[in-house]
């Protein structure tokens, strides 16, 4: 069997560059006797569209080149019955092209796709298009063409099914994202001394509510409140900030996993987040504040005193040595459930982990 990895565009400030190098090696470790090939797109590092996590035009160029490469693989006999295609972004028109070619050439292949976003999420750019006539039928075609539709959290599965009610259990898999490499990259930094630094590690988009974070900072003059995306940080510079930070903060209205909060936790920073979205199933209650405190700017203003009191207690605890041992335990638990690819690797062969 050959496992063909259809990769993501590389963006320096996102995890996608890390996946390009780490994911193939992790799959090879899981299947040392199988061939692993990469389906490449354009190699230029793209600049994201404002407020987004990709380049809306560039992603079509990238995926179009991947489609062409997949077609050439079939043409040249490099795809055999029983091969697997792993689409690291399920929202890819190449899924349809791969199934089309597989069926018409009678070369049965398995398709596994990782779902990140789509019209089912009202805060996603596609969700903001509404019920555009072409959009959801296309997404259903993608879902049906994929054998294992992978979601990182139960919250994301439930959100998907609020719109796409046809999604049966047999085609849906909750599995951790293949990011076990982060433990080696960041996990040794947990015991680094902390300073009075709180980070907002999210992209600058309306659903992330950065103005709440900025206003909170005024209540803590002894702390530095820093918005990471306001600086053009390299990954190494960003990781260096995480190592120093006492906490990472979220008041997001949209999150189906939340890699940045886990990265902070791996570095020993306390994740302070609302008790909603994916956070509710990922983190212990003591680091989650009531959802209604930040569901809107008006809610924040109404509940500001409660949130400030919660933050003051949490930040005091985050600076204590005892928190570092607790952070290690929580990071191990979160990593095992949501950032380890074992279940995904099993799905590449149609197995259960």
C-alpha cells in the first residue's frame, strides 16, 4: 500500500509548515513497511487574506496543482488498488477528482480527510456566505467521497451535524490531530521561569474578540498583555514568548480545536478560556470561566468585574511553582486525546485504534 499525503499550504505563522516535515515521518513510523508519498502543490509560502488563515486565491492555485499531480499519478500507474489518499484539508476539490478517477479507472482507493472548517461554522468565511446554492451540496459530495471524515473534537462533529444532518457515525471519526511532535518541540520548556506576561495567540478576526483582551489588560498594569499577531513573529520568536508567558487567553466565539492554547500549555502557560466551544471538552473546569461573561462585548462589560476577579486568581496561581507540575499533567492528558495521531493512522488502513 502507498499512502499519498495531500498536504496543506505552508504559512510560516501556522502549524502547516511543521506538518509538511513532521507528518510524513510520523506516518512512516506508524507504517514502516508502507510507502509514503507527498502530493505537492505550489511551494511558495503564501500570505494569508486579511483575518483569514489562508490566501483565498492562492489556495486554489495550490490545490489545482495537487489535482494535476494526482491525475498524473493515476495516469502513470503509480496509484494501485488499496492505496490511501490522506487529504490534510478535507475541503479540497481534489477529493472529488480523486474519487472520480478512482471509480472510472476501477482502481479502488481509500480517502481520509481532515475537516478544519466549512459552511457549518457560522464564523468561518464560508459560513458567512449563508446557504449559497452551490456550497452545501458541494460539501456533501466531499463528505460522501471520503471514507473517513476526521474531526478533532466532539464539538466540531456536533457543529457539523447541525447543518449536515446526513453525516452517519460510520463515516465520521473523532481523532487527535497528528501533532505529537509538539511534545518534543515545546514540552521540555515547561519549567522555564515565568514572567508577568499574558498572550493573545489567536488571529485578528472579529470572532476572536481581541478588544476584550486589550481592555482586560488595563486592569492588570503589573502584567504585559501582548497580542501576538500584531507582530510578525517567526515560529521561534513566538515559541520564545510562550515559554516566558504566565498565561494564554481566549474569549473566542469560534474554535473547533485551539492549537495555540495547547502550545501555551506545553510551555507551562495557563490556558484561560471560556467554558464553551472545543475548550469545554479539552480543559479542566478550574481554567475555564463562564461562557456568558464574553459572549459579546455587552456581556463582557456587564460581567467585567467577575472576569477580572477570575483572571486575578488564575494569574496568581499561574506564577506559582505548583502550577508547572499541574500543567505537565494537563498537557499530557490533552495531548493524548487531541494532539496524537494514533487513531488517524489506524484510519488510513480502515482500522480502529
